[in-house]
C-alpha cells in the first residue's frame, strides 16, 4: 500500500516510517507541517525545515506546508496537504509517529476517516524506553535539538540518543516524571542517520538559544 | 485436558486486514498481558483454528482500524464463540463480532477520541463514570438476549456482558486509557 508519512524529522515519525517499510508498505511521500507557532498543538517544530535534506537522502518526495499554528487552522492545512498527497502520489494511507497523545492521534484519525484513508500509528502505546532501545539497535543516529521540561537544560542539546542517555532519562523519569519518549514536548529530536538514509547527514553549524529549562538548537547541515 | 495450572495461555485474535495495524491494535494489548507475566500468542482471525481456542486459558479479540470492515464479512470464522466456555473479551471490532454472534445488530455510531462512559454496575472494578478512548464507526443497534448492556456513552452502549458466561464486549479501547480493565480480565479465575 502506498502511504504518506507525517514527518517532523524527529525519531518518532522516522521510526514509524521505518516500521511501515519493514512491514512492506511504500512510503510514497513525506508531509512536513512547518508551524510558525513554536508551541504548536499538533506539530513538533524545531529544525523542521531540515526535513528537506532528510527527504533528499531518503530519495522520497516531500510536501512542506507552512501553517501559522492556530489550533483549528492547522487541521484545515493538514487536510489540504493530505489531499494533495492523495491526488499527486495516490496514497491510500497515512503513517504517523503518534505514541500516546490522544489529542494528536484522534484528530488525524478523524481526518483520515473523512478522506477515506487508512491511518497507521505503528508506535501507538509503545513503551518509551523500548522505543529508544529499538532506535539504537536499528542504527538510528538521533540528536536532541530542543528541550522543554524541568531537569533538562542546554547541556542536552546536540546529545545523541545512546545507552547513557537512556540511563539519564530513566533517572529524570523517576525524579521529575519526564516522559522518556519526549512526546509531551519534553524534548525534540532530529535524525541524522537511519537505515532509510542513503547517506548520513552531517552537522555543519549549530546555534543555541533559550533559558532555564527551555532550549533550542538551530542546526545547519552540510 | 483441563489442567488449569498448565493452561495459562492468552490467545490474542487480530481482526486487522493490514498487518501494520497489528502494532497499533494488538501489540498494546500484548504488552499489558506481558506485564501481567502471562504467555500469549497472536493469531489472525483468518488463521484461528479450534486448536488455538482449545489451548487458550482466555481469549481477547482485538480491534482494528476505522477504515477496516473486512472482519464483518467473515462471521463464519467466529462460530466457536457461541459454545466457548472460556473467558472472552472483545475490544471494539472484537466486541462487535461477539455481539453479532449472539444475535445483536450493529448501526453506524461514530466516536473518535475521548468520551465519557457511565457504568450501570461494577465491571472489572469500575462502577462509575470514566473517560475512555474510542475509535469506531459502528456501534450497537440492538443487543442480543443472551447479552446485557452494562455501560453507555451519550451515543449508545459501550460495554456488555454475557448473562451466564465470562464473555464481555467493550466498544472503546481500554488498552489506551483504562488498562486496568484488561488486567482484571486476565485475572479472572
């Protein structure tokens, strides 16, 4: 089945695409919603313009849609861009990286239902620690590009998801209740390499901005 | 063989047409079963044999996606439910299947997202109003005589039980926000 992947460039959507491919589904295009509202309800925002580079190395066409990030307008924009994917690439299903957010998941479910598309959430309800372990096991190279929770500071920016990070997140989970999947906006990630990439991406420049427990890292790729 | 100590296997029946959907509709239930340290096997309804049912301690019939109605075309695969003496829990599409086997009727009834569900009586430890995650296009028009509705949303019946057997149906998805229901089902003696 031809599918479009709702793609933020982070670990969850990339891994969802990887699982879909592994199960024999074709990722015919990527859809990236570029929100101008940094606190978007629906979409993860940091470093999202870089998804174009990720699409290039996956050799998958990408549709990038800008949105002002106003709650209900975001959905209309998502609907129009999914319609484009349907007509342009003949997709019959949408794949997302939703894990636990019923807010995100039910809105996309409604949209797919309305547009007669299958909706796939292969990470749904997945244990966040298992997810991180699977990423490492499957050769994903993922860095942290944004943090937004107590216990996380700028020292996390640029760190790669590895066994040490899993241990640290485990501690923070016990201490502050941080969700180790980062789905609640605790942190944002960016995939530099994975089995779907023809070539790994390399960092050229980075710029850090923020304060207290809210930090972002703008990156530039080679 | 009725050796209760040996037979502790939980059979999870997948109703999914699309293999990828099993990660979403079967695996989360399998994780709850695993956390209760119980063995389980996953079988698709098209490949379920009487042997699978015989070796099971309990059976959970899982849900599928909003766009998938294929399971409704294969009711003959579920005739075993009628005479089954083992505990069976049907979730969403699984509940629809159990309802149909016991002469109920379905209707269009769409609920997507969080809903309020009110229980009329104690059901796996719940006896008040709860918030539940729902994802279905079909609900119940008429519940068969052998079944008894036990929970309702503003749109209709959300859960039922069999009059005399350990057979239950839940239209919402307890594996998302109400995992304790599945845990209690697993613990039925």
